[in-house]
C-alpha cells in the first residue's frame, strides 16, 4: 500500500484543527493537542454528517473538545469518544497515519 503525504505537523498550530479532502472523496481532519496529532474521518456517528460549521473549525470554543456543529455532540480529542450529545458512547473513526522524522504526516491510501 502506498503512503500519501497529507501535511507538515509543524504548520498546524497547537489547539487547532484542519480539514482535508482525500482523492477518494473521503473527508478527514487533524487536531493538534499538546504536540500530538490526531486524525479522524469527518463524519459524526449520529447522522454521518460533517462536523465543522466553518472550514477547519472542528473544536469547541475552548479548543478542548471536538464538536459537531449540527447537534453539539462533543468528542475527546485523544480518542474520539463522544462524551456529550445524541451519540454519547459512540466514537469518531480514527485515520491511521505515521509521522516521519521531519514531522510530515503520511496516511495509507
């Protein structure tokens, strides 16, 4: 399987998020928290809709939780667990990736 370059982790600010559209029309997003990168599919487990209300805005007002703009469901950044809202107990789908020595993020196609 061939790896696809996604972005440079150094260009994503701490406590921020960014969305990406992959070649196969799968939308994903990245969050950076405490220097760690987390990648998830951009799909709320409640209705399967995209999470952001504005481009690249996946976090709540305090930048401590991922938030669905439609019904306000909130998810832990570290593992995608829904902790509040209509999909409580469900999870965001993680996207497997690796980061090289230069901080570049690669995903498998």
